[in-house]
């Protein structure tokens, strides 16, 4: 019998249960992937807690994984049984031995990229691709603030920023996380649990402040983030690790210096098969060049998905975490 993690009600990690399932057959335009590794992401916690509603309950969980195509639906031409693939979008249900998803959301893996690496970086690495290369196409020489710099997305962002010649100031919650972010290429780090972030940014930049702030922490950092920007600069709010940003009076953008703000998502950028492929090709090229290395700092059996989520939510993880079916 195949296994999957599902939840029938929203709540803490105790709502996750490992159940036996008969793998579904792929419909037209779909493929079924036999997962070899599954990615753990903060968005999985938003669905489990109900911050983002699952389309129906009981629901599978997870959107990122890598494995081998083991069945192909009608009309699929770019993938065949036996292909090594990875994916980061599509229906919930990647926390499973088998996952059925639209073929357009899966990309063929280059030989040099193993399943664990792929599962650890498809969602996080594609996110860094669009954040640094599309939301604001960085050219080199800019100074940016990137929150949670020792986390999954943050660890990739530090390395990619270094490769672009961008000065990344990373926020972290401990000296160990600061050391890790700096090893990954952060130009400087700030412990946002102890220091005033805006004051430190002012010191570090000689009063110039940042060209872009990338904020995935959300509620706790929103206003501080605005205080770290140059006039007319860009605030990229892309996550809610501390809770969502809401109730914002947009007049604050005027008060803080005619700022720009965007709230992007991977689905909004990798919205066609062609765009997904272009973004994935660039991510894989960064991996193959050695400019970005994926740090899989935690591995859990699939059955321990709840424990893995508690560690991620409890700020105990660094780099990427994967689940092994
Ligand atoms: N919009 C998109 O397209 C997109 C795509 C991928 C990810 N994201 C977002 O990017 C963020 C990072 O995702 P990830 O999976 O790589 O996670 P992660 O960064 O590995 O983990 C989240 C980190 O956020 C920091 N944090 C700050 N306040 C927190 C709080 N109150 N509770 C928990 N953590 C807190 C912690 O680092 P410190 O201990 O150093 O503070 C924690 O390690 C998430 O917010 C996620 O939703 C957005």
C-alpha cells in the first residue's frame, strides 16, 4: 500500500496523519511521480493551520518533490515514464509516496542534480530566482536586506546575491545562524531579536539604506523593513512566518519615502510551462556552476512530517529540510 500524509481539520502538527492510499491514475495532461524526496516548506504550515485554505478536507499536503514519472495521462508529450523530474507547484499532496500533478508543472532534472537536492531547492530556489532576477532584476552593486537569511530560501538567496555582486544584509536570530549566512555570502548580518535593524542598516550603509528589502517574516518586521529602504525603493513582502501583514494604510508608503511594495508568489511568476522551464534552467545552471550549493541540514522520514514542521515553525532548522518516503 502507498502512504500519504493528510489532514482532516486544520490545527497544530498533531492533525497530520499517515494513511494508506491507492495512488490515483493521472488524468489528461497529468503525470504521476513516484517521489524519492519531498521538500518541506513554510507554506505547508500555512495550509495546515488554515491561514491558506486547502481546497477541500481531508487534504494532502506539500507541493514540492522529486522522483520518477511512473504513469502519464493522455495528451502529455514532454514527459514519459522513467523520466527524472522535480516540481514545486500544483495540487497539495506531495507529502506522499506518489503524487499526481499537471505535467506542465514538472521539469526534467539534469543528470547532475540528484533527487534530494532537487526536492530541497525547487520551491526555494525558483523563489530566489524570481525575487532576485525578476521582481527586481539585480545587476550587482545594490544593497539589499533579506530576512531569515539562514533559512531555506535565505541560504540560497545569500549565495545567489554573492554571485550577482549584490551586498546582502541578512537578518537572523542567533550567532550560529549569523555565521551560516555569512559563510553563504551574506555581506553582513543583524540579529533582529537583539539589535535595531534600521539603525544597524543605517550604520552598515553609511546612511544610504537599501535598494530592496525582501521580507518573508511578515507581521513582526513589516514596518522595520520600510524603515530600511532608500526613498522610492522596493519592499518585497513574500511571506508570513510571524503572521500575515494586514490592515495596512497605504499612506505609510508616502510617509516612508514614496516607496514601492509588491506581494509576489512563485505561482505568479512560473505561470506557464515555458516560464517555469526558463527559471528552472537558470536555477540548475547555478547549481551546476557551484555558485549555489543546497544545504540539506535536516532529513526526516515521511512519517515524521509533523515533527519536521514543528522544527521549521519553531525556528530550529537552517537551510533546507526534506522528507523521505
Ligand atoms: N511568496 C513566495 O513565492 C514564497 C516562496 C517560498 C517561500 N516563501 C516564504 O519564505 C519564507 C521562508 O520559507 P522557508 O520554507 O525557506 O522557511 P525558513 O526560512 O527555513 O524558516 C522560516 C524562518 O523564518 C524566521 N522567522 C522569523 N520570525 C519567525 C516566527 N515568528 N516563526 C517562525 N519563523 C520565524 C526564522 O529564522 P530566524 O530564526 O533566523 O528568525 C525561521 O527559521 C516563508 O515565510 C515562506 O512562506 C514565499
